[in-house]
């Protein structure tokens, strides 16, 4: 099939924008091209996205000392998938692929990227391999390629990026070594990750998102020695309920007092479990689903072992 143009191209792009990931693969096959070529057809068209908004929600921004407020659709169950700590290019490719398959099938209402999408190895304070110092653009390209896939596979999912400690590495590096560049728009993470281009809302490091005034989502900057200990520390620090990343392990902490019932969770990671700079770390891969309805929430933690996990009776991963 030749590449469509004119009104045919507009119709093809409209159908592409509304399609699920599997439907897009089928459209590419029907057109006699690869999925990647079909994506180029769409991006080269220059036409704006034509996706109808699936959700009714409201954002309320605030100062950088208070969380961003998110209110979901009143009276409706809505699901947020929360992933974090892939540390690209140190991500576990097989695990990430399996998680993406799950997300494309589930089509959650929200997807939270809860920090440390990229490792920012080149600006860390640790001793560095000189061979890796020139690879930062490649790392950025691989990160934005992930956002490309999610834009295609999750067209109606509201996406939110919450800054992590490794994104904050970049801010600290600029402040310490190139303060004259620190305020350039092109040097901030929002621009480096092309978040606006991917229609991803940006929330700065340690600001967090408070959903329905009851559940806080933030990356976190504290780590305790054992699973769940950090969840308790977050409870002690912030009160209420919420979820953090940063620890690279999973855990939960529950508390009941005269004011109610609360919980905090540690969310696991999507990076490799055997980095070259640390031997046998106490890390665990995983992610979470949080279901919201008004002021209620339900947390499902999904641990990943040897790249595999189970949900709804199905095993994801070979």
C-alpha cells in the first residue's frame, strides 16, 4: 500500500491516534509496512494528535514545598500504574519489555514515571569509566525512545513524570560546575526528556503528587537497610499514605490510629539487579497499580522475579 496523503492521510492518522498498541501493529501489517515505518508515517505527517480525552481530572499546581494536587474523576474507579528506577541505560531490557506488554494490555488511566528514568552516570560523584563519559546523548535517546513507545501504546493514558534523585544529579551538577547554564531552558530535564512533546506532565524532584488529598506519590530520597523500613520512615516524615521509589526494593507499612487507617509502600525497580559497581545488592524488581475512587485507594504491588510476574492469572515473560 502506498503512503496515504491528503484526506486519506488525515483519516489514517486519526485512526492511528485512537488505536491501542495491538491495533497499531495490525494497521501497519494491513498497510504492508513495519510498525516502525508506520510510526514514521505518523510523525512525518505533521498533523496534531487527535485523541479524545478519556478522563476528567484536575491539576492544581503549588509552590515547590507542597505537592501537586491531582483530583480524579468523581465517583469512578481509575487505575494508576507506577513504575520507576529503570536507570537507563542500566535498565533490565527484558523486564521492561514485559512490563510494557502488561501496560499495553491494561491501558491504565494514569502512568506515573516515579523518578530515575535515566542514570545520569556521566555526572555522578563516583569514579567513572572514561569510556562511558561520551554516551549521555545515547542514554537520552534511549530514554525518549521509551516515551515514544508509551505514547503509541498508551494513547489515552495520562502520563506524569516525577523527578528522582538521578535527575537531580543533573541539576546539582549544573549548579556546582556550570551555574551560568543552570537556568537555560534547554538544560532542564523537562526539555532533555522531551516531556511536553510526549504530553507528559512534569513534577520536580521531591514535590510529589497528592491524589484526591489522600495518597502521595513521590520518588523519595531516603533509604533504610531492610524492606519496608523506608516505607515506615516515609510515614514518619509525611504522615498519611503514599508510595515511593528510590529504595530498589518492595515493601509495605501499615498504621492505624484514632484518625484512621494508613499505608506506605516501596515500589521496586526496573534496573539490572547486578550492577558493575555493587555486589549482590538487596534490590527487587517490581511496580504497582493503585486504584482510586474519590477518597479511597487500593494498592496492588506486583513483584518481578527472573523477569517474570503474574497478574490476573497470566504470566508475563518467557
